[in-house]
C-alpha cells in the first residue's frame, strides 16, 4: 500500500462521447464546498460517499490553470478498492451551495478510488495548460473555468460492501495549480496618448485587462511614443504575480524658459510672455524681443525637440574713471 505522501495525479479527460451525453438529474446527501485563490489553499473538510464536492475559485483569475484536489482515503475504503466512484460534471445547475442537494449536469469523467490511502486529482481548466502528463493523464480542457467552480460527486460503485465503507468519510482539500508565467502592467498616466511597449526589444501588446503575460525572469521594457521621450527600465517578472511599472513620461517638446531683468517686456513671435515661465513652443525658429525702457533687443532662436533652452538678456552699466 502506498503511503500518504505518495501523490498520483489523475488528469480528467473530456471525450467526444461525453459531450454528447444527456444531462442527468441527481441528488446527493450534502454538498461540501471548498474555496481557493491563487495564493491560498482550501481548508480540509470531510466528504462522505454520497456527497458532492464543489471547489470554488475566482472565475476571473489569470493565473489559475487547474485545480488539484487531494483526498485522504479511509482505511475501510482502501481495503475495498474500486468500490467508490468519483465523477466530474459540467453544465451543473444550480450553482453548488452547502444547502444544495439536487442538481443537474453532464458527467464528463469518472474514476474509482484506488486501494491506497491518498489520491490527488488534477483538473485542467485552460487550453495550453502546462500540467505535467502522467500514464493516467489526458490534458483535455475542462471548459468551466468561467463559472468559477468544479463539481466532483462520490457514489457507491457496487453493492454488498460492509457498513464501515458506507459510513466512511474522506478528508478533502484543494489548491490552485498556477500557470508558469507572470504579468506586466505598465502605467503611464491617462494623458499619455498612443504608445508602444517593447519587451526584450519586441512589441508586446497588453490583453483586455491591460496585462502583458510573460515568462518569469528579468525583462528589458521600453515605452516608445512620438509625443514623449522613450523610457527604458529593467523589470523582474515573477511566476503568478503582476509586476507594475510606473512611468512619468517626459514630453519631447522643447523646454524653453526666458530670463530678463525686472520690468522687461518679453515677446515671443509677437506674443507677450512672462519671465521664468515654461513656454509651449514647437520645434523651429522663433523670434524673441526684449523691451526695457527705451532699449530693444531681438534674437532669433532655432529650437529642437527633446532639448532644453534658457533665453536671457542682460543690461550692464559701464563706469569709466576720467
């Protein structure tokens, strides 16, 4: 007999015939509910032979690719191997609750608990999952992730078993099987306009949730825009976690400030401006005019995108001893 620590994964398959099967009505003695998240496993509960087990998880999770159900099999059941059947259902109605006993659904997989004290069932939930195969495995999609639960039903597979088997209870728990990728979220502000994100020098488009899914590791991230200066950063992507990159994009428009003595009237291209304020000017040639008393100074200045300029005028008094 295998020890408790021995874990055998049974991957649940959906066959073409199973999909063609009619939904059935069934009643259970009680519904046992377990809840899991990406970061936490469920508590351990007890589940009887005529009960069903509902494992619930966040339906909008991007990192859950499957559910692992661990069952500790009572000695009485292990002694009578292949007497208890577990079945997986799809199209279950109503949504399972601890008060529910009557359901309808389509059985898409069934198996027998073996003659050992521990058994693990891995339920794939997404296409392209990376759950490892085994001799028992068929990584066919179980297409109910969007509903946020999987339903497993226990029932007697044969008659004539002793009362100790009928009264036996399994200890059950569950946890999420996480994807082997992480996600990047780039935050650049609401007024950033159009921009392109490059990861390791390749364009990377976010999904509907604004996330870029990536393999774990150190990544080179660049944000490129016609209106802002290009920004590059290194970001560490971790498995099943969202890494956020916050950027304060700097405009590529020329940065121009004017300095002049107090009382000077300043004009740029005929428009009066104030000394010290940042000017919103396009790249190209501009005419600066300074009026102080009866003096006027003009200067043509050519400015370029991505550069900063300080335009100033000074008036000095010259003193000569006779």
